[in-house]
C-alpha cells in the first residue's frame, strides 16, 4: 500500500504500473465522511490524472489489495468504511482477484449532481485555475449592466423609446423578454419597438393592464406571446401583486437557493405559468430578477470541455449547483469560463 500526498508524478507512475489496482480518494486529513474507493482504470481516476490529483486538498491511497485499503481506512479515520464508486464498482469481481477476465465497468456518464464529489472537485479545480488566471485583471469579469445594454440595443439610432425612468421596470422587462421569442435580434427589436408604445398608452405601462380586450389588435408574431402576457397579468391580479412585488417575491425565493435546488425563482415562475417552453422566462429571471444562471454559449462550452465538465444545454442547472456548492456566484463563474473560452489559451494545463 502506498499513500500519495503532494506527489502527482509518483501517483501517475503508480497508476501506469498498476492498471488493475485500487485507489482511495480521501481528504488530506482523512475522515470517514469521504473515502471513495475506485479501480485505477475508473473514468473518475483517469479523467483526473492530468490535473493535481494529490495536491489540491485530496490524497490518494493505492494498492492492488482492497483489504489492505479497508484496513488503512479503518485505522486512519478511527472506524471509517470505504465507499465503493458506483461507476467502476471496485467491490465486484475483477481479474485481479483471479475471477473471470474482464475489463473494468465501461466508463459511464458520471452522476449529474452537485453531490458527486469527483465532479465537484473537477469544477473547483477549474475555478481555481481561472481565478489564478484572472487575478491580475478583475475588470474583465465585471458584470455587464443588463439594463443599459437593453436600452442601447432597443433605442439604437432610432428615436428612443419612452422609458418610465432611468432604469427598466419589472413590467417593461416582462413585456420585452416575452417578445423575444425564438427569432433573430432584428425581428425581436422590431416587434418590441412596435408594441412598446401601445403598452404605455393602452396598458398604462403595467402588466396588469394587459387584458384580452386591450391586446385584441396587437399583432404578435408567435402564438404563445399573448397568452403568456395575459397569464402574467392574471397571476398578479389573483395575488394582489404588482410586477415589482412579484419580482421581490422571486428574489426572496432565489435567496434560499441550495446546490440541489439552485434555481428556485425560475422554477417558481415556470410553475406559475404552467409553461412548457420557458426560454424567455429564464431570460426574464436572469436579467430582471438577477436570478442564478450559467449561460452556456460556444465560448463557455469550449472552456467547460477543456476541464471535462458537462457542457450540454441541460447542464446549466448542474453548473449553477456546483458554483453554489463551492460558495461562488454562478453568474460570475460563468463569466470567467466565457472570458477564458474566447482567447484560445489553455489555462487548464
Ligand atoms: Zn470509480
């Protein structure tokens, strides 16, 4: 049995020499809370060899004899048990035991939860690298001002829209984000600029002023837009809330987010709308409510892939949960991935 701590090179050498061996991943000061037993060939182990597997808070204890590792765990933690990895199933029969010759379980997709320790480690290591990279240049990560951006875009070189004040109100935000739909930026802008003045004149700049009667001659270019706006008005009327009151309620919900319930505001508005399509609701929550988000575009995807992190469009919720699990603001972490993904440099090496 051999214990590797702050010695990545020696650990890699051992892995290469012992492909049928076993590896315990434990905290630097081992506790019975975390004693993960893997096969050396496990995807969770192999995916990690190029990083700092024994020098970022964890140690690796290795042996070709599982019993030896179990004894170590008991002694090192005063009674701890090894926790076999569900991916590589190191507690099953393997060739090393003289059983039927078989390769380790095929690498399967890791469990997608912020509770997955390996995934969380990988995420934390990536953020640490990015932190180091951007330490000298924090301005690059400043959150862009969503309101100023929106107004610049919609006003453009045309006559400015008649905004209620210097900012963008929750009512204006909801109208505008609903009118985004899945269309080009120019189509969005045209529709918003055509309906915004009517929103002021006919609905008093208040979502609650939108009724079937008021909107009967409004021309939308997607079928679900009118019902979405009317539904929002209905929710506010039922609850005796203004749009700002509703946004306050969403912000209060978001403050209670946890790694396993990372986007409560978005969940609430989707539930309230009984919505099946919710892209524009998520933009509303992101830009007006300031809710948690981890937008994944091609730049962010590139950087996520470099760190072997999930990058499919459904991964946003998981990534938000991972950021919360390490006590970070998901939006700002996403911004780092975005900035790093655009420069083509490899900061993960
Ligand atoms: Zn494993």
